[in-house]
């Protein structure tokens, strides 16, 4: 793709056609400058089939903001739109609309409130609130969903794999299995969600992380083909990387060839004053091979060496590997926890593609329109009650109990004085007969989650680092009950509506029904 074509595909035309056709309808009806509010949220936690997520990790916000700050309609974009035709051969976009886009086609009038990246989030609560002129707020939808859905999906997969691996070092090896340039955003999301490092060189460097990797099977294959053997291949690698020597030992026979040859090379390195890093296993029964390999390494005096495990790992496979090690290692004279402490997990396809759940059900819905100095709530009704949108101006609070555990997220109307209430009525979002009452004495802390990040196209505050996002993730996950963090059949984390929001929602539903029937 030529550079000019690349710019077209990644600039303001990085959108669906219907965003632009709707914007023209708003323009023709005089609604294009009307201030509106949209909300981004997702409807369901990922379900991977045999296992499910009890929460998500929010990611993608900063790259969305960067795209918004850098993107506006250019002359080339308008020329493309000028050439588009309707089915009858007429111009799809009128000249006056295109002229308006030329002058006003940017996001300088848009303001955002958002949950911080790296935080634990839950279904059906606004993670981003967008406020601004109707036409440009509408045009933003596709790019916003593209930036946020995928990164949140991968960050969520990463935190699950990190949990399954008992917090041990996690490497992202997914670049080669990613969906083309999606590898860039996927690597970033993996680093936010749980991966410690990545093999993706360019993205790692841009984000401030050293890239990590070992060597490939082809190194050993090549030396075998020229008649020099596996040991010579290992020595060649160790000669160039004596202080970063981590050898892939399963090209021929892991226990009868690979590990013994690796030990021989490690002994040579040690005599020269170097400290080998370890070995990598990429095939076979990884739990059994880990036990036997570590036993051999310990007997040779290399108990400090790490064992990198790879080959189609995911959270369930890692859990099974660890369980098998805990059960079988004692019989081999190995303390299970000592071996587990030396494991590193290299995860590729499952992480970068979010295997089992390929897309996040994230949506972008209109919730309010300006009416003079006030706002008119907007609602999208569905035959599926859970998909009916919560209207109006809202705030999002997280409630913590006396154990400092998060017990629920509460959506309320903007300006509700929750902190002054002696008790809070929490309504189920759909079922009118399900509610609970929390007394003030039961709540240790209430935290507001939505904060302003963009004001009329101007960024607010500093750009957070990936490390800061990781700390948020770690703090939030530590406040979740264990049931919510279960990898299989997790407990449902409660999201509730305040009494005033519940009443507004049903008042708007009744009003809309009357309007529709008239």
C-alpha cells in the first residue's frame, strides 16, 4: 500500500460509511451542531466456551485520544467523498456538506470522560462518555470502537493468563499469529493486561520495554543439515549471547539430547564467568518435561535456570500444567513451588487473538441531546430488556465494603449526593423486583470512576505510562473477590442503578411509548 493510500485508510476515512451518511442527514436537518452525549460500554464479559471472564481490563483509550488529536478531514478525504455516488448516479455527499466538513471536520469540539486504562471494568457501565457536536460525535463511533474493543479484549485475556500462571513471568509471543497490523495494538494491550515483555521489537521499544525472545528450531536444523549437530548450534548461540543464553531444547529429543547438550554449554559458559538464563520447551508433555528438565539442571548445579514454556498455551492449559507439576514433582525429588518459581510462560496465538472469544461486544449509544440550557435523555429500546440503554447524564461509582473489596458498581444520575445518604438503594438494571439496600456503615469507600480526559479537543492531564496502568490493574484485581476472578464459571459482579436513574429510565420508556403510539 502506498503512503498516500495508507494515510487515507488510517485518517478520518477510517470509519464506516453510515457514520458519514448519518452526519449528512444531521447536517441537512440542522442537527449537526446540536450538542449530544454518547456512551461506550460493552454488554457481556468474554465467554471462551469452556471458561469465562468475570470482568475485563480496560485498554485502548490513550491511542484513541492520540488518533483524535491528530486526525481531521483533509482535502484528499473530501475528494474521495466527492466521487462517491448513490444508486441513481447522484453525488452521495452534497457540496455544502463537504464544505462544512472542510472547516469543521475535526474533534476540537469533543470532550471525553473516561475510566482510566488498566482498570477492572464490568458490563453495561459507561467506560467513555463523549460530548460534542452531533455530526462529529457520530463520525467518531467506528474509530472509537475499533481502538477500545480489541485492546480491552486482549488485555482481559492477558490478565487471565497471568493469573493462571500464578503471577510468574509472562511473555507475549503472539505477533506472528496476530491479524496483520493488529499485532501493534495487541502487544500494547497484552503489556497492560499482564504480559511482562513481548517479542514484538518495534512496539516494545516504542512503549519503553526491552523485547524478549530465544532462538528458533531452524538454528538447530541448520547445524544438523551441515553435519555439525545440536551441540554446535547451542555453542554458536552461546558464543554470541553468553549473558543471554536461553536454549530451545526440543528440536531433536528434549531429555536425551537437548537438555544434556544445554547443560554442557552452560558448564562452558560458567567456566568463562557467565550465567546462563535457562531453556525453552515448545512441544511434548510440558509439565513432565519441565519436571525432568529441572531435575537434570539442578543435579548439574543450575537450579537458578529458568524454563520457558510455549506452544499454544492458554489459561486452562497453564492451570493444568501447574496442577500436574504440583502432583508429580515430589516423586521426582523436586519441590513443586521451587520449580514453578522458575517457570516463564510464552503465550502467542491464544493471547493475541483472544482465542475462544474473538470480539468484545462493545457498543456506542446516544444517551442525551441538548435542549437549550438543559438536556433531553435519549434511550434505545430493545425487545431484549438487557440491551435497553440507560439514558441521561450519569456518574459511575465503585463501592467497597469494610474488607476493602469491591462489592459493586453503581450508575447514578449526575449530581446525586450519594456520600450524604444513610442508605443506598441498588436496583437491578432490568428486573424491577430485584434490589438491595446498602447502609452507609456497610460501605467503607466510594470511588468515582469517570474522569475528564479531553475538553473541547484538548487533552487534560499527563499521558499515563504502561507501568502506571499495570499498577491500576494490580490494585483493582486485588480488590476483587476470588469468586469473580475464577477462570471457570466466575461469580457475577453486581452492577446496579440508583433509585433516581431507575425512575428516569422508566419515565423515558413510558414517554417514548406514548410518542411512538401517537
